[in-house]
C-alpha cells in the first residue's frame, strides 16, 4: 500500500495527478492537511485537538486533518489498519530545492516524518513559474507527466527499498517535463533565496513586515537548484534524517574534548 | 554581539535566565516570537504579514514578532544593524533530545535557521518534570545554574568558533543541574516518544483527536536521551544542517545509478 500526503491540501492539482498515477502502481490512500500548509516544516500540533474527515479524490478514499503534514503522517501511522510500504508526498506546487526549502517545506517534512517512523519516503515537488508561486492553483501547469515519472520512482523503491544510509529521496521536477527529460542525482545547495523583508504601513498607519526572497543566480555544481533552474533536469537528492551523523575530523574531536574539559 | 531567541515567547523563565547570564559575556539582544511556539519546527510565514514590537527583558532591549522562531531569526538577520557573532536559543522549557524533537522543536529550528544564515548557533533546552510539560511556567525549576553553564559554552564558541563540519550544537540539561553536573558529547537518538493519539468526543458528540507520546524506556549508548533520562548529565550534540551529506556505500551508488537508468 502507498500512503500519499502533501502540504497544499485536497484541492492541489499536484496531489490529484499523483493519486491517479500511483493508483496504477498499487493500492493507494492519502492522509493530508485539510487546507494549504506551505512552509509548515515539521511542526506538530501537541497543544490542541485535531479533526479528521474522510473524503474522496480521483476515486480514491482518504483522510484530511486539521493539522500539519507531520501531524497527518503521525495520525496515519497510528490510525491506518494497513501500514504503507512506501510514503510519497506531493506533488508540491513549487520546487523544494536547497536546505532552506527542505527544512521549511511541509511536503518534505511529511516525508521526513515518515522516515522517522520507519517508512521509505519520497517527496515530490515541481517548479512553477515565479509569478504563480504560493497560490498557484489554476496556473500551475502539467502534473500528469511528472506524476507518471513519480510512479516509476515509487515502483523502483517498492521493488528495491531505499539505498543503505538514505532515509528519504527529495525529488524535484523543472517547470517543463516530458518523458525525455533527463534525471540526475544531486546534493542540496545551502540556499536558493536571499531573504528579504518589505516594511509597509497598514490602513491604520502601523508598520507590518512581509518576508520574501530574491532567488540567487549562481548554483553549486551537482546541486538540486542547478538541475532545476539551469539544466531543466529532474533532480533526485538522497537525504539522511540523521543530523547528528557528523564526520568529525581530529580538529573537531579535540574541540569537543576541550569544551568538556572547560565545563568540568 | 550575542543574539538570543526561543520558542516559548517572552514570559519564559528559561529565556530570562539566559538573557541575564549571557549579558555578562557580551552585548546581547533578542528577537523572539511574541508567544509560545512550541513544536513549530522551522516553519516560515510567507503568506501573511508579521508584526514586530520592541520590549525589554531583564534590562535588555530586544524584539518580539508575531511569527515563528525561524521568522524571528530571518527578521533579525535582515533588520539588525549589528550582526551577531553567535546565536543562542532557549533555554527551552523541556528537553529537545532525539531527532523527532530536534526536527519539530522551534528552539532547535531557531538555531538551525541561524546556521543556514551562516551564524554559529547553539540551542539550549532543559528537561522539566513530565507533569509540567508544555505549559510549565511556574513550576519549571532553576534556570540560573544551566544559564551559567550555557554562558561558558557561548564564551567558548565566541573564542573558538564551532568545530569544522558542525553547523550547530544542541545542548540539553537534565532536570537537576549543579555546577558539578557532568557534560558529555552525544549523538541524537531517533525517537524519544512512541506516538499516541487519544480519540475523544467534544460536547456536541463529535470526534476529536489529541496527539501525545509515551516516552520509550530504552535509549542507545552515547545518545542524548540516555544522558538526560538515565545519566543525569548535560548532553552536547554536534549537528550538521546538511541532510544531503550522505556517505554512499558502493551498494547505494549502484542503486542510484540504476534508478537514473530506469528513468532514461
């Protein structure tokens, strides 16, 4: 069984196309937030109750909940009678390239949460033209072709599992995808946007601030951002969820020894 | 200059104690969420405006904002005239041990966001008795001793920077801390809680669900959870923010080659 989630909620055309394509691979269900939760990261709702409702999308039964993508994943893990063999999230309306996006994205967080629960997980996202970013419902382009490619990747992971040491795959599609679009293995770049803030005045004359980002124009070799923004290729980034798996040089080890001494 | 943030908001006794102790190390300011944001992870507010207000805590001027800890960090990065030499978050009311906590915590996310912006960063958290978890204001115990120890760690990082390959430190204090409490370098364990959900009925007879967790009772050697829950020691976990820094075995490499072939 394949469990699908996302962070754009039930109306997303990326979700609908993914559900349709994965239905041809195996039995499918979904457990998603009831509305858009972009940028929700791996937030968990521990202080207030959650609602769950059954709905149907593209002929498939699934559930929406009032929480975040990570909430949906934890609820699915506990509530579903049948456990998934693989978890797929997306297809997100907008690419999730660079560590900044990976950490703040709800779509990647759904897959990351799934990986912490022990499921092989894949996050799918697709670049959309800049002018449609954030609420891009109608204008977000073709998701059928990327979904067919996503289905191939999911089938491969169902057959072979994930590679050793890899907790999840972060897959990004460029704006225009055909069956001939090339795929490549990438690494996450550090940032994609240079953070900006607009300071404005509300109708009552009080300050408010709006966060946004100006996309940087130079990307590292072999990076996810370069694949999506320069090469027009599909980017597959193997990720580990173990932030503490740090390769310590002898310098680093002696630093750590020194701080323990300083504190004793 | 030291920049302080947290996810418990301005009333937290852990914040107040940290501000006081770090004020004796260097010039200090803070940029924090205006109220509690536990479990907010690295969520970013991109769809709606944010408010910022100046306030004073423990004789120090700083700012609160209507967003998340990651929002506060990004705003501080853009707005502050003077850039910090180090960023410290906390002291969180409750420990942030295990990858599940690390990814969902707002306090760790503030430090993680700082690391993505290029600042050396340290997240500080303290275990509090289970019965006070989540809204533990009055009963959360002594933060002065942990803050004095935090000040030693911050001073060390100001002197020496972080070790090579390390993006941030995740520091956790046990419930009872004295000047003689031992510190140790740890790794993050995978989980600390087994996820649970309570299904209940609201006053109108409709279902609602409440997420919580039952703490597991067995922790890996050298783990952050073991240090805090069994050894009563201070846990210092070096973290990398590069999720894509995966050491690929030859098996993993051939897996990745195979999937690219399958897709071409």
